[in-house]
């Protein structure tokens, strides 16, 4: 199996252009489809989450001006 990087990049560029040209309603429909797939995958995943690494959110506070 060989990879033709120019062909891959051209294909990605064309896909991005095609997606950008879609109407907003179609983009939202695609987003809904992706969300449904994610939910399906989550439901089908084993419940054993001991191997999952979860990071705690750190409190983000922007620096005050002058500090």
C-alpha cells in the first residue's frame, strides 16, 4: 500500500470545498447525523471505563489588567 500525499491533500481540499458550499440547513442535518452516530457508539461501548483517563477542568481566570 502506498500513499500519494498530493492526492490525499487534493481530496481533503475538495471535500472541504464541497462542505463549505452546502446550505446551512444541510450542514445542520449532517451535524445531527454525526451526533446520532456518537450516541449510538457511546451506547454500544462497554461500560468498563477504568481505562479511561479523565482530566479535571482547571479554573480559568484571565489575568487582571495591570497584573
